């Protein structure tokens, strides 16, 4: 397994050579460990390095001492997020187990704290790939607008080894070229949300599915499964219908690998008040060949990227509250946070939230050292 330091040493350094006092790889490693230890800014990265200098010298050279606050800031502003993303994906490829049938969720998240001088916010989006089984971010790319996720997704897929996996996406990824890339180039399957952005297709599949489930004589057209879960003061019932007969769809050949339609309907009931929510219906297209339980599991797993990554970044790292004017710096900080989430998630023995783990790292050098050694990514 190649270590973080070894991979960071291969990241191109765009700084003028005669001005370089501190190795880029060492700056990035310190920044990563500082973020893991609750740091939020370049000033706090410097403070972390000063307080942990003796420990850092056990695996870093630090020939010219501790980098200054401005050094951290300048490096994060100069480093290309696209280049950094390539090395990030290489790093996580060494840590993530590659098993057939694993679910990889692809979704975007706005960095709400990014802004320009004119005050506009939410300018930077990070599109991430999340392995649902081991809760690791496999890669991410930066884009400027949510609508640009359509162009960012193929870039992200190019970085990843997805052979044998199931890629899940919301309706933004419901594009002919994207599903073609997944099946033909990446040798994977897909489960993709289908909404009004594919107007004719969505309307025809919706009419077909609703007509079939409302006619008892047509129950041979689908497999059905019902799941009931109780928790957080409510009862949720989810119904799944999997339709394999999609050959009637006129444009089926344009959608590579398409061989199924999944329809889901969910209802929630508040246990205390007895109030029920309105049913929510969703549609997905898929290339998977499994039964309704397997396809339903993949579609449900997609929400892991929201609950276990995006929510953690906001609550555990305060990402949305981080006000960063330079969008390149914001993107690189976001990538370092995602590596930090991975390191913290690799510690499965300590039963506490990511936020508490970060705080503990700031207090206990022994625990931070345990994470560094235990992750297998540093040595």
C-alpha cells in the first residue's frame, strides 16, 4: 500500500523553485493531520504544527522548520484541485476494497461558505464518489455550478476503478453518455434516478408502472417488496416494484445496458401524533440483473452519501460555515476534509462521532498517533 506521504510527494509543485523552503508533500500532510485534529484554517494548521513539531519530526524531515501560516494558505490557493483529485483517487484506491456488487454513490455538494468579493455564495460544488460498504470517499472533482455536475460526473468516473460495482446517482446523472461510460468503459452497473429532466422517458415509464400496479391482472410484470422500519419516533413503510419488461420503450437502445425500471413509494407516520406524510414516489432506471431486493438495496444505499459524508462534513467539520473567498483554496480544503473523514472512518474501534474523534485528536497525541498508524495510509 502506497502511503499518503509517498503519494503527496508525486503531486506537481507549481511554486517557483528558488522560493521553496518547505516540501509540498510535508505541507499537505501537516494540513491533513491538522484538519483531522480540529483545525479549520491555515492559522490553526500552523498552530497545530508548532504544538506537534516533535511528533511530526518522527516521520517528516521539516528541513527548514515549521511552515508559516501564509505558506499553508498560499499552497492551498496554488494547488490545482483537478490535479489533487487525481492523487486523491490513487490514494483511496489503495484503501478501498474492490468487491463485485459494491455500491458507489455519486453526488454533489455545495460549499455554501465560498464566496467572491461581490458577496455571491455557493459558488463551488464538489462531486464525490462514496463507497457505501466501507464508508470511504473514493474521489471527487470540483465544479462551479450544480448544473455542471453533468460534465463533472464523467471526469470523476475516469478517476475510479469501478469494475463490478453498482454506481448510483440522482436524476442529474440520468444522461445517455454517462450510463454508457459506466457500462462500456468502467464495466459497472448503474441505478439512476429518473425525473422530469428526461421528460418523455419519465412520463412513459411512470404511466407504464402506475398502470401495471393498479391492475391486479398485470402483477406478473413486476417483482414487489415491502419494508417497514421503526425509529426516530416514526414508522416508515417503503414499497418497491421492479419491472424487467422495458423492451417496449422506443429509445431503449440509446440507454446502454438498460434492462429494468424500479419504482419506490414511501410513507412516514409519526408514532406520537399519528400523523402520516403524503406518499412519495420515485423512479430509477437500472442495468442491474439482480432481484428486487438487490436493486432496492442499491437505490437505498445511495442516501449513505448524504447521511455519512455530506452531513458529517457539515456537522463534524463545519464545512458550510467555513467562509473561504478563494474557490481553489476552498476546493482543496474540501478534499483534505474528505481524506480526513476516510482516516477517521477507518477507526472502527472507537465508538464516537466524527466531531468527537476530531476533538479527541486535538487533545490526545496517542489517539492521533493511533489513527495515523492504524489507517495504514501513513506507514
